[in-house]
């Protein structure tokens, strides 16, 4: 049987001279990728009867843009014949041109029909793909290789997908139908008593990824723009690792072990493996074990995933990506949490915290700290979460600990502010970097985040005057872009509007202090937002200058009502806002 592509190709980690291309195939085979004179081949590895390969192109020229092709056992499978899209390109940065970092989070895959758009909003990742395809049509590869600092045009350097790439617990009708049919065929799964409307097993996760990334426009975008990823809770399950109580309660379900092993195992394959550089992949112990396995490596991946869940220090999901003289840190704030003791919760374990602290140094133009959860929330939410953490730990007596825990889970009080030890440690490190205590201070320290289903810009600085003067040369800001396709319903928008008001912050700040919460070392305010549209943001780093813009697609309900149920509209993309961060 001739092998074919099941998913991909996906252009993942790209350096000035290397590029990683990931594929899933429907049968074991040898995968070959060719771009110009560069060629890379790899045999597929098999996990739970699914077949994967990652090819590493090396020796590429910095600042180049090369069309590439994929062959399986010698047969060409990409680009597809008669494809309406421009050629997929391998694009390498040159280290000196402006870097365009596109980022966003929380994407629910839909059919883009009127009903889906009214419920979830316009899919901004697809809208971006359509616009990029239009820009590339008629360009030659040399033109596509050119970098530009203009926010509304130019080639993206990298796409950061920062959480909820899939929704394992909020599935679409097509996925629900797959679960119904699959579980009817696999009756042995009845013993696990899986939720009927949630993904649990490896093959179900594999299908969820296929449905999320096989839309033709999304598939093309991921084949031609370098993409890095981080998981958040919905990639596994809502509120994942919010507290020790949550972990103990979820573990009582017979379906939890296959759920967490499948979720982490597929995350490693579909998302994390492509995040790594060539050197990091060569040293990855899991990949070594998987590729050394002569047959199906399910036991290797399942045991690794279970250990990563039960022993978080056993594997580091956080990683670093350098673009010229700027450093992007992609920080796991989910799997590595230490939450068993309510009185000593941390969002990062000791090993992860030490690694991150070692990366928070100067001698760069920009330091970009990316986590799926915003580091700086609206002040009312920040103090509410800090107060809740203190009460859960017994600050107001043992009687209130249980109600506080229920409140924590009910309204998702689980961001960085709900882990004050971690929040304080990173705040201190950032201020030291800005003060020049860890090398020449950068022009900016920028926090990127998602998760919350609204977007905003917050500017920050040291709270006390002396430190503020010492750090004045470095701009500190929080940039949040969420969601890309899963907007908040009106009632939740009204609640978030209230939480973002200054008076709410003052009130909860007072209440938090009564629970023993210390004022944070950073002071910040929302410079603009919150915005509730589906958005995609672009951060441009050009030397010591930094700009950011958010884009959205206006929803015309009357136009949608005039379309047939299955007709996908072509969205219009507009700029929502643009800001100069430095310079």
C-alpha cells in the first residue's frame, strides 16, 4: 500500500540555517523533504498505530525562502496537485532584519459556516492564512524572503500558538460523531467509563488534532510559517492542575489515567517535538527511546507521559527560541505546577524555576517571556486571585479553606497571581534584568499571554521610586491575545469589564492585604482593552524598537444570515489597535 499524508507537513522550529518539518502518515514509510539543494530524510516512528516523522533540513542559507516538497517512499505528496495555495516555503531568518512574531491563543476549529461564526466568531488564524496567501500570490521566493517592519505587511518570522490549540473537553459535532462510532467499535473502553463528550484515548486525541489542523487554509499556513506551541488546560482538560484538590478529585475517575497519558503523549508528538532545535531533539531522551523501538512505541510514550504527570521534574516542557538579538522564552505554566500543599503552591517546580531564572538575563535587545496565562492580569483579578490563594492556605481560618477552593475552581482563579511565590520571584528577576544587574539591560521585557478570551495591553514598572529610576531604560509590558476563535458570550464580557475597572482593583487590593498579601514589586495598569473580538497579534522587534498590533475581522450578522448553512465566508481583516512599545 502506498503511504499518504494524514496531517501536515508542518514547518516547526527554524533557525538561520536549519528547519524542522513534521508529518503524520497513514502507513510506515520513509519521508524525504527537499528544499533547493538541501534534503533530509527520516523513517516514521509508530505510536498507537499512528505514524510520524520529523525531517531536519540543515545547511540552509540565512534569510532564504525556498519552496519545498515532501515525498513518501519516493512518491511526491506535497505540494498537492492543483492546490489553490501558493507554494509552501522554508523561510530562515537572517539575524538582522526585523522579527515579526505573530501570536494568539484559544482556537476552536469550526466549519466557518454562519452558525459557527455566530457562536465562535471569525477564525482569525484562517483569516490570516487567507491574507498571507493573497500576499504571496505573484511574489517570487526572493520577495517572500524580505523582512519588513511594517505591521500590516511582510512575512511572519514565527507564529506562536500559546495555548488551547485543541479543546479536548469542548468538542465539535464532527468529533462527537467520531467518538460515538469509535467507542461503539472498541467496547473494551467501557470499563474506563469515559465522558461521552470528551476526548480520552490516544486515537481520539490524534483525530482531534487532525480535525483542528486539516482545514485547507490552516494546513497551508502551518506548512509555510515556522510555528512554536505551548499547551494550556483545554489541550488536556479545563482547569488542569489548578490545585491539589483538583488533582485528587480527577484521579478518582477510571478514565483519568488514559486521558492524561494520551493528552501528554500526543502533545509531545504533535506540538512539543517540533518546538525543539536540532541539538535539543538529538538530546531528547524520549525521542531517543521512541526511535530505538523496533515496533510500536506506545509503551515508551505512555510511560513517559504518566511519569511527566506524576513527577513533573522528570521532563522540562519550557524552551527558548532566539531571533537575532532577541530572546523568546516559552514557559510551561501547567504541567510543572507544584500544588499538593495549598500553603506552598508554585506555578513552576524548583527545576523549572531555576531554568527560567537562568534565562532571565540581559545582553539582548528584547526579552520576551511567553506563557499561556497572562503574567499581569487586570488588577482586580490579580488581587482576587492572590486573596483566594491566601484563604485556601488558611489565612482566614480553616473553615473558609474549602469554600475558597470551590471558588478557585468555579471561576478559574489559577493564573500567575494565584501563585504568589512564583509571581514574586519572576517579578524580582525581571526588575534585576531591567536594572542591569544581569548584563546590559534590554530595551524591553515583554510578557505574552492568552487564555482569558479577551485581549489587552498593560504597561508596568517598579512600584518603589528608587527601583523605578534604576529600571527606567527598560519598558515592561504585558501583551495578551485571546481568543483567535472562541469569543466570550455577552454575560461573561460584562463580568470581565467590571473586573478590569480601577475601582475593582482598589477594592480587591484592600481585601487581599487583609488576608496578608503583600503589594507586588511591579505596578501596572491597562493601557488599552479589554477587547472581546477574536484577534491575532503581531509583535515587531526591529533593533531596540518594538511595536505591537492586534487585528480582527468585523462580524456582519446580516451578511451571515444571507449565506447558506455550509457556506464559509471570506473574512475581512482590519487593524484593531497599534502601539509603539519602545523607541
